[in-house]
């Protein structure tokens, strides 16, 4: 949380904060430190899609996430907060 607070102070425009937060999340996901009581799952999928198919896939994933948010609402001491972050975009050009 200290990292996030310092990033907010460093960038009021949001772009740097968003990029720095994304890098931080990825660094933590790939870090060697693993809590045996939690799960880390990393998925990379390359798919050939039309724009319409990408829109449909994005909507499907959003529905799944909303269903899980509804399903897990409320307080339960056995639960912890997990972060799900996904990017659906054209495959990055290797020259950029």
C-alpha cells in the first residue's frame, strides 16, 4: 500500500500510476514468494479474433466476473481479496 500511495503522489495525471501499478501487479504475480494459503494463477492466451469476437469475449469474461462478485459478496473470514486483471488487445508488435 505504501507503493501505491507514493505513486499517487508522484503522478496526478494517472497514466504513470496505471502503468506503475500494472508493473507492480505483474512483479508480485511472478515473485518467488508464495503464500501456501493462497493461489496465484497466470494465464496467457493468444487468439485470432475479429473485433466483433473480441467484443463478445470481453463481454463474456465480464459476465463471469460479475457473477463471481455477486456470489462472493458479504463478509466471510475465510475469504481474502484477490485481484483479477486482464488485458484483451491486439498482440503487441515486437518492434514497439
